[in-house]
C-alpha cells in the first residue's frame, strides 16, 4: 500500500491507544490485521475498496486455511478501521459492512476439574518467589481474572480486609471482584515479602525477582511449570484457571449473571459458553449415577 495508507494505519493505532485506551497487546493485534488487509489489497487505494474486494480477500484467506474465527476477528478490525476513516478522514463508505465469514465449529474452553485445581494449587510455598506464585495462582482461580488484568494490578487495588480486588478490564472498564479466603491468605503471605523486594517507584502487586512488575510471559511460564510438576495432564495456562473458576462457580450456583459480572463479560453470550461445560459435568454425573444410564 502507499504511504498515505500507512499513515492512516498509524493514526488509527494512536486512536486505539490514546482515545479508546486499548491495551498494547490489543493495539498490536489490530495493527497486524490491518497489515494483512493492506497486503491482500495490493495496489487498491483504501478509498476505492468495495465489498467485492473484501469478499475476495476473505475467500483467499479462508482458502489458505484461516478459520472462520480468525477471519471474523480480522473483519471486525477492518470494519472498525473504516469506521474510523469515515469519522476522521472523510471516507464515504465502509466496504466491510454486511460481509460474512465462514462459520467455525464452537470450541468449548478447557477447564480443570475441581480435583485437578486442588492438585495444581496444593504444594506449600517456601521461598519468596514460590509464595508469590502461590498468591498469583490462587487469585487466578479465586477471582477468574484475565492474565493482563492480574499482571497490571497495583498494591492499592487489593483490599484484603474486605476481600475485594479492583480490576481494570477490557476497554479500561473497572469492576470489583471478590477474593476467596484461601487466596486472601496467600496474598497476605506474599505481602510479608513484597516490601523487601519492591524497587523504588514501583507500585505493582506482583513483582519479578528484580523488584519490577512481573511480566505476563513470566506468569504464564511459571504456571505451566507448576502444572508439569504437579502432574496435570492438560495444557495449564492462565486462562484455564479463569475458565475453571467460571465453570466451578456455575456448577455450584447456577447464577449466570453473577458470573458474567465477575468475569467482566460485556455480553451474556460470552458467559453462556460455561453452561455447556456445566452440562458436560452434569452428563458425566448422570451417566455414572442414573440407573437408566448405566451400561449393562
């Protein structure tokens, strides 16, 4: 694409970062998707793109093996890019409007069973870093936070007396999430070491060994290693604890709206996927216990 298109892409990214206040990770994802569009359109100017061009791009990418889920994400980014161009740069139409992508089969999120969660979180923490990890993992499972939400927590975001944590979610939206007793105890133990490790000017709740805010990559690595040490035969990653928290809460309470609020889902449909996990659990119980379900 020409230099004007590249300048518009940079301006769009600045808009996302400064006006929409999206995370750096989200902005990078948008930038990648816009770049894919530029490469696919080749020499076609942005203001000359028509719906048939977008349909052709979608068809080519699908033919190369991209899933409907990936294409839907890209199309959403392109649509928002054109909304921005119409609003701020006098473009006249959005060629992405009304374009549909091939549907992908829905994949249920993987979750640990309650026994697997207990197995993962069982070992006593000894050294300061292990105590920190214990607090991180317990908070993940207790409160169902996203990885980015947990990594950016500040000291003042946690109220151990009230058992609450203030979380900055997607789009900068704030919510208050309860923290369970076991996670509170793990956080209290971590706070005993926190003051001796923190570097000047840092206000992060979870620290690296150098006293800086711990990175999301480090959290993911430490959790993966914990899963391997504890013999969990699943891919243990931060989001699996969020999924497990949601699934286990629904199994116990059935309160979909409360779980939606806790997870910070903008739409109830995002939370409803966990009802399918709950049904799977119910099906296994039924098959094992109901006289008419037992195999002869």
